[in-house]
C-alpha cells in the first residue's frame, strides 16, 4: 500500500474528537504493521480510545521516536468541496479531514517504519512508533496517559519526529523546509466596557455593546507591533543567505520594524507565512 493509499484509508475512519472513537482506525494501523512482521502493543485508558506502540530493535544508540495521532477536529458547520471522510484523490491531492492534521503524517511514519522492518535495516538504535488517540482534545487519553502510566516506553529517547516541523516556505523562487523549535503561547486579556444600561424595546445607540463592537473592529484593523525574536532572526538570516542580493535585502528588511510592512508587501502572498512570526496574533 502506497503512502497516498494508506492516507485515503485513514481518512475514511471518522475519528472526530470529541468523541474520538479511534479504535477501528488504530486496529487498521495495527493490521498493516503486523502484516509487515512488526510486533505491536495496545495501551488504552478507555477501551474505544486506544494507543498503539511498536518497536524495532536496533543498536546501542538512543531510540528514535516516531509519533503521530489519528483523531481529528470536527467538520460540523463547514462546507467541503468533497466529503470530508471520503478520502478522494483528485488533481494530485488527497482530500479529507485529517489530510494535513495529521493522518498524512501518520501514513508517512507508518510507511517508513514498515519499510525499515521489511528491508531489515540496521538501525543504530531502537525505532519506536507510537500512534496516539486524543491529541486534539487535551491528550489525557493519549500522550499524557502513556507518559504518566507507561514511561518505560520512552526510556532513553532523546529525539522524536512528530507533527509538522513547520509549513514549507517559499522565497526568491526557492523552497525552504523550516524546523519547528518553539511554539506561540496564549495571553488572555479581559476588557471591561462600562456605560448606561438599556432595554431591548428601546433604541440605545452608542451603548456598551456598540462600544465593544468598535473596540473589536479597531483591534482587527490595527497591526500589532513587530517583535523580532532571536530564533526568527536566525531563520530569516538563514533564508536570506541562500538568496540573490535583491531578494536577500527584502528578507533582511523583515527584521527592521520600520521596513517590515514594506517588505511583507514586496513578498506578496509569501509574506503571509512570515508575518505571524513577527507579530502577536
């Protein structure tokens, strides 16, 4: 089974979380692995929310972890070009919920793992494959459960390949594959709007709800300040070093707050991938 065929099959399992119901999808992955001669184990905090673990023995180097999840977010209230759980292959693309997040990743990891098993690859260390439930809703039945209840599975692991190293970036006609090393965090803000009360049967122009609406509109229109973090500076400089001088100058202008917006305009549609790294969102 090719990677794209495996992806299509995975998409056809409706693993919307909540409620998840990953059991049938995990059983299918388990079947693919066992048909290739891989040993598997199932660990579940709840019977219909299992996690799969498999290991290929290698040398004395630290184990390498391959990990992914098969649950997906909801499709409720969304309009789809093709049915989200059909797994249709059209125009060179596989369509469906989870095609990106992250059944394609699971298909690639499983394919690579099976290939290592079938070809008898001499591995420097153990190769550990973990296919998880419940990533989209907190991980209590997936990653957290395994780490807290079965830490021995990850003993010695120093490196892991998982979900997204970063979306492919294009600049100056070249393609760049970023490596994710950090992630944005959340800052909750509370705004209080005060004003005279009103009644639903009366006109109350300029009341607190209207003022809140203006506040949200202003917030949407404004561009938040540019903040160049050290890791983003390193990324932009690395990309610029691979480009001809004119394009390199545009890239480096991203790092100068006075010129950031101009540089983003010059980058056109490609700028949409860089701007979120330079501003709070």
